[in-house]
C-alpha cells in the first residue's frame, strides 16, 4: 500500500475551514505546509500531493484558493528528505517547455522526488483567465494533453545522463549528448533542448486523475499512478 497526503486549500468540504481547530489562518504561511510535509514523512507516507486551480469560486463561502504548488513544494523539499512531492500542472494552460523546466527544477531541488499530475482542467472560469472564452472540448483537451506529455518527455531526454562533463579545462557539457527535439505537432512547436540538465530521476513520476474515457486512455498510456474516486463498488469495478 502506498499512502499519499492530498493537500487541498481549505479542505475538501466547503465548510471545513469553519471548524474551530482548522488552520485556515495559516494557508499563506509556508511553514504550515512544511509542517504538513514533515508530519506526512514521519508517518511513512510516500508522497504529498497538491491539487491546483486557476479560478476563484464562491470567495465568500468556499475558501478555494491555492499557493502556486511548485513554489510551495520547492520549499517543502528543503524541509524534508525523502517524501515524494507531486504537483498538478495543466496541459491546457501551460506549454510543454515551461512545465518541463519547472518540474525538472523541482526534481533537482528535491533530489529526485518530483511527481506530475497531468490534468486538462475543466472550468470555463479558468479558461477565461488564460485568454479563452471557454474551456476547449474534452476531445481537444486530451489530444493536446497527449502531445504535451510526449513533448515534455522528449525535453527531459534532451540531456543524456552523462552529458555534463564539468571539465574545468573548458568542456562544461558534451555537445554530442545534448539534443534538440525538433518537435513540430498540431499544438506545439518546440526546438529544445531543455535549459535544465537531466534531473536526478530523469523525469518526474507521472500521475493522472481523469475519470472520462479520454482521461482513462491518457492514464493508461502515460501514468504510473492514478488518482481515482469511486462512490460505490460498481463504479470502482468499472474503473
């Protein structure tokens, strides 16, 4: 069994923040998140996981706001030694180069503990914060997501494991082992290589949480772990 602590803003229940023992006042205090990560690590959890969102819903009552998760996890990495650090990054709102660079940086900072939950997002309000009128159709989002992951994987492989020579006579890296990727697809055109050398893991552990048919297909093709929710046995068996 693998245990994962899911850190979600003010809590999953919309009224959780109102409990007298909640730590709602600490949601902007990085020491609070460092404490949570340390507690999970002492409890032998395998990882902590940050969901993410790009819009604010019901600011009066629900308390749904988030620190940017890679920034928070970078601080949590410095407060822990071995627990995994999993972040959500949306393939609809980022570019592969941007995501690959951030995740490789987190993997370097943490000594090889980064994980990526690949999501396509789902709310129109989020899309309107990124120059769109509405969230793209599901099929389009998942087609983009597949190309996004393929491109990110290629970028992480653009530095071979032994590319860095660090020869102080003048050879920092072996140019024969640092490669362009020359990706030219439907959604992205990326030359490469990545600006971050190969990280300790090579790439982050890949997670996925889609429940739809396209989401399950994406998970089956790429994910090494899946976040699944089933409210009864029949649904769980179907998943």
